[in-house]
């Protein structure tokens, strides 16, 4: 199996914690140069310092806000012009919970800007370098709600579906250039996002955090939440040379929780 990413440059968004940080680590283990992107510079510096590195590897960081698409574009264009990006991992925190019918229009607009529009901005900045190299991997970290909407995550469900459709369209447009576009759909994973979901459920139900977590785990055949390294391992594989014929797919890492095939 061809997993070596030596000489490839990866840009991993939302990499200060959780699945993004775990993904940066996995890509570095495969030999990639990794640039991590998020809003918190101090946290990113700690991530860069912790990444595995061989003598030839060069890791870096970009401080940017996914909601500021203009600033994001400028920062990533500067990076891509200096060092072409071969791997883009799109990832950012999910929108607040609540029913779709109760959500303000601004909540949808904010979510679209941070997810769909930010992803488009990043893709436009890095795809020219991928085309020139005849090698590109775009992986979007989204949600199992692409297949099965999750209760009380109305804005998130809607936005994730839009990103999945965007990715499928892009996968067909870019395949002939040696670029693949895929989505990874984490299930319940031990991240800050799951803590938000648990707290929201606790507030609505009056149950304890332990009770909410137990009920959520009972929905998963594996009877546990994922470690961030588990979806990150799939992301790293999709970025490898061996995954060159996997394109336009949405792949769940959910412990078997979804009922759909």
C-alpha cells in the first residue's frame, strides 16, 4: 500500500484540537509537511511543536477565522503561492443546536459562511497548485447527518447537506486533474463538539451529563464514542496515493450507529 506522503504539503483546518489536530498528526506521521490553521495562535504553536517530524519535514501554522472569508483567502493564497498545497482538510466547529424551524436566518448565513463558503474559498486558493502537481486531495470533515438528520441540529443538518452536495459536484469537476474530493462523517467523537451536544441535551432534559452520555452510547453498537484518531486515520488514508480512485464519497466513522446502508 502506498501511504508515503513525503514531499506533499497538507493544510489542515480547525487543527487546534479534536479531529483536526489528530488529522494533522496522522498526516505528519505519513511524512507530509503540515500547515495547521485555526483562530488560536498559542494553541496552534503547541500543535506544531507536537507534530512528528523527520529531518526533511517542515510544519507551520496560519492564524485565520473561517468566518472571515476575505482574510482566509488572502492568508491561504499567500501560503499556496509560497508552498503549493497538495492536501486540504476542511474542518471547522459545528453550528449551535436547536430546531431548524426556530433558527434565525442569520444562523443559517453564519453557518454557510463558516462551512460552505469557507470551503469554496480554500479550494479556489489551493486547486491551482494541485492541478500543477497532478496530485490533490480535498477531504471535508462533516457529519453523519448527511445521511440521517440529527434531532435538534437543524442548522447543522442543513449546512452539512449543502457541503456534501458541493463536494460531490467538485469531485466530478476535478477528477481528471488527479484531484479527489471526499467527505468523512464522524459519529459521536470525544471532542469539544460532543461536549456541546451533551450539554445541550442535558439542559433540555434535566438529566445528568453521565446519563446523557450513557444514552448516546447506547445508540452506538460499539457502545463507546470514537477517539479523534479514528476518523483521522481514515482521513489520512484518503489523502494517500493508495486512495487515488476513491472519489466523491461520504464515508461514516460512527461505530455502526447509522441505520441506513
